[in-house]
């Protein structure tokens, strides 16, 4: 009878140990799930910020391009009219001012392109890199 009692105690210990191990594994899975969800949330927030910045820069870039195109058309029209009009009717200061504005806008566009390239390279180089992953079958992390 004593041996049977010892066997029952051993069986209960092994069952308790298995349950403990399952509970630890479940806690680890939940911890990993929470960690992955927080990582995904941070990535989504960073993506949203980057998209907002990119949209703002694109809007500015398009506005500057449209403005430069309008000024270039005005310059071309001025040059076409210059050949028809006598030189005494042309205000050279105005022409120089327009040319200076076009050159300034051109520099702004160049700087904007450089900024866009820099932002894009920052986006790609700052993506988080994870050194270890756990493959959990039938475990889906939803964004």
C-alpha cells in the first residue's frame, strides 16, 4: 500500500509539473504575443508619421514645381513679347527679379529633393531588425 501511495504521489507530481510547464509556455506565448503587438504598433505609428511627412513634402514639391512652371511660362512669354516690343518698354529690374525668383525656386526644389532622398534613406535604414523570432504555428498577429 505504501508503494501505491508513493506511485500516486509521483503521478501527481508529474501531472503538476506538466501543468506548470504548460502554464509557463502559455505565459511565454502571451508575453511574445504582447511584445510582437507592441512592435507592430510602433511600426504602424512610424509608418503613419513617415507617410504624413512624405505627403507634406510631396505637396510642397508639387506647389513649387507648379510655381516654377508658371514663372518659366511667364519668362517665355516675356521673351516672346520682348522681340515684338521695343526695349524701352521693358522693365529690366522686373525681369531680373523674376529670374532671381526662378533661380531661388530652383534651389528650393533641389534642396527639397535632397531632403526627400534623406528622409527615404532614413526610413529604410531605421527599420527595426529582429535577431530572433519564434515560430508559433497557427498564431496570427493582426495589425
